């Protein structure tokens, strides 16, 4: 290495480390509120966000050219990695300056937290596997036993469906199967959250579906007054939506299959033009999901129905999935409610499925660190619709990076081997997608007719790929998520 390169490297690395320390000093009050067992993770997260607030690609190239670590794949111990490079360049640290959060420490921390959340597993290099329970499982002990024997580590019950009687039967069969097989399994229950669904108020109400075509106007309202029987009138099933919509706002029906755009606004109704229909069945169905990616909706993430479910969830679940969490205030509300129950309340899993949750991810993670352990789910279904499918690959990777920096276990969820689960045969692209899931600590599969086969295939894929997923070399352009956090007052 020539002298000029040596000087540039030393200077840039010195400045970066100084910024990391200064940012932690600036946020001392926040760090003082962190659970003692999360303190190192919180500091490392802040160190990492400082790094990702910079464009260090030229620095990475210079490091790589000179045979040094380019800081890639060091999310979990970023300051210690930077210190190691400086030591290779001749810098000497006092003993008390050495960062204790190193590679070995961070691996143990993530592994420990994963086991606390998801339980033990027979293969340490493979992620845990979560299986979504279908309503039929309440009357099918044998399928639950088979799922346990084929690798299920976590059973998922979605509180948006069924009722407490059905959930109780599922849990009863699971515990019975666990006793008989000797295989332990955690119980994860999703709160429903403010899920917006299409309720047909006029045309199509009786059949539960209505035919539409591209270019057609449909109406969104909570009141049918003034509309005829031939009008397509839809309620989003939650108050406060209609008044929040603006001209030009996009609306997606049925998980993104149908795209519309707000064209007219009246006092209590809006008209939206159908822009695209992505399936041959050109129809809007009753109770299908609706997404409003451009609209700021001031509706609590914790609904009245969720509050009614909390006593049951706290009595039976090990993990609680917080749907449609958007900001720190949402999380503080849930944690406050959980304090009203016993100290043994389930661990929280933050479901990242809105643009606001992505933007506020660092703050959500630091708020979650008030607790000893919590997790994050990348809920790719709604998230893809909300942020745009073309951005999904980029965003899910950013979430993985930031959660690794925070030592937070991640659940990779939605549409994993979905075609195999529903049709009995996997597509090439979903095999590739499933292999990418090895970067998470847990993989969730949805319900379908071929769940056992999906488990077998997924275990085979994860076994083949788990040893390879950390070998990529990433280039660190600035992250907007990091910039928003660092620039915040």
C-alpha cells in the first residue's frame, strides 16, 4: 500500500469511528432506557446507522484493493470490524477502547435471542420454520402431528380468522401432538390489526363479487345514500379512510391484483378509476384486502377487536404478531396494554408491512429493545403492495441488514413456496426465493393443500443454502432509513 492510500484510509476510518461514538453520546438518554441485555445491540445499531448514512463505496473499493475487510457482512459488529481494520493499519487502542461487540459475541446474541423466541431446533445452521394453521386444523390432529414431525418449530394462528373456540382446538391438538412426539413447538398469534377489506354495498352484494373492467369508475364510501343498484359501491370496512383519500391516490384491491386511482372526491365518497386488472377474473370480491399506499391514514394499529383478543393471546401464545405497526407510538401503546396482564405476556413480533414501518424501523427497534427480546417479521404480502413490487427486493434486504445490526431475529414471511403449497408444484422463481430465506432466523409458510410437502422441500432447500448466504459482498451506498434516523433531532 502506498503512503497516500494509507493516509486516506486512516483518516476516513478515524472520522467514521468518531461519528459512531458521537452519535451514541448524543442518544445517551435513549440508550439509558434500553434493557441491559439489549445495550450492546442498541449501540451496534446506532454505529451501523452512522455508517449507512455515508456513501462509503469509494472507501470499500480502497479497502478491498488493499486486501482489507470492506466492512460488508459486518452488520452485527460494525465498530469492532472497523477497529480491526485500523489495527491492521497500525493504530493501537487502549484496552478499554476495544469494542466488546465483536463477531463471536454478536453470533451468540442473535442465536440466543432466536432460541428464546422460536425454541430449539435440530439443525443449528437452518432457520426455524413457522407454519400457518388453517381452520380445518381444529378438527385434524393428524396433520398437526405430521407438521411437527416434518420440521415445524412455530405454529401460527391468525386472529383475523376464526374465533377463540377454533383457536383453542388448534392449540389443544398441538400440545397433544407435542406430548406424543416429544417435539416442542412455540405458538405465535397474529393480532388482526386494521385490515382494510372490500365490502360490497350495492352491485354484487348478494353474490359476493362484482364484475369490473379497466377504465370503469367504482365508488368507495361508508354510506349508500344516493347510489343505485347498478353502481359498484365498496366500503373499506374501517371508518376514517374515505376522508383521508386525495385525488391521484392509488388504491389496490385483492393484494395488488386490481389497481385503481382516485379521480373524484365528494363529501362522503370518492370515485376511483380502474387502471389495471392483472388476472383473467376481472372481479372485485367480498372481503378481499385493500391497500392505500399513498394515503396517510390516522387509524390506531391496535384495534378494539385486537384488545378483545389480547386476554386469550396472552394466556396461550408465546409470540404476539403486531400487525400494521407504523411508528414508536403504536408500539408503546401495545407494550402499555401488555403491562396490564401478567409478566408472562408473549414476546412481541413487529410485522413490517407498511411504508411508515420501514421508514421508522430504527426507532421501532430501539423502542422494542426496552424488552429483553422481540422479533421482526418481513410481511412481504402487504409490504410489496404498499411500497411497490419493484422495490421489494431492495427493501427486504435493507430490513435484514438493519435487524442484524440490532441483533433482532427476523421472520421471512408470505408466499414462500406458495405455488407448491396450493398447486402441488413449485415455480423456479419461488425456489430461488425460498433459498434467500436462509438469511432470516425463521421462515413462515402460509396454509395450503400441500403443507407437508412444502415443509420437506423447504428443509431441503435451506439445508443446501444455509452455509452460503453470508458469502456475498455488498456495496454500502447511503440508506434513506439511516439518513432519516441520523438527521432526526
